[in-house]
C-alpha cells in the first residue's frame, strides 16, 4: 500500500501522525518499505504493523527511538 493509504489507516489510532513522521521513521532505519521502480514507497502489512508498534511505544510508553530500535531488533518472535 502507498504512504497515503498507510497514513489513512493510522490516523484513527494516531491522529497526530503525518507523512513526514512516517518518512522520518524510515530515515532513522526503523521501517524499510519496499520501493517501486518509480521510487514510490510500497508498505507491506508487516511494515504497517511495525509502524503501529513504534507509534504505540512512543505514545503510551514515551520511549525514545533508540530504545524502540533495540526492542525491534530484539524481537525474534513470529508474531
């Protein structure tokens, strides 16, 4: 799905999220959406779920991105 579609899915739970925020999280290496031949971001459901996890950790636990990254890297579960 496109970045706009992802934003639409996230807005209900995270009304303050923006496309810029999603791009920032990508620039920090926290999410890695695929790219189309034209360079557009293409998000899988796994990337959307990862994004929701990141946003929840920030919103509910006030965790910095460094801590969230460590938690994501330590997650070896299958879901």
